[in-house]
C-alpha cells in the first residue's frame, strides 16, 4: 500500500536536523518557515487559534 503524501511530508520534517535547517540559505529558510506556519494554521482547529493571530500573520512584513 502506498505511503500517503502527508505521511511522507511528516517523515521528512521529523528527519530534519537543527544543522540542516541552520545551513539553509536565508530565503529557503524563510520559505520553509512560511509553509510550515501555513500548514500549522490549517491543522489547528479554528477555536484554538487565538483571535488576531491569523490577521497578524497576514500583515507581518516579509523580507525576501
């Protein structure tokens, strides 16, 4: 049975070491941060996200 895409993504994220993340160029590191944050927000039940957090994330400056 094929491994689900989410299982593969989780396995990749779990296998990332601190050193691998630290060695990323700043633009790639920010891209990874943005996508991890996006997925974390999608996975969090709406009631558990403190009010204003999503709006603050949308407004935060992006230095790329």
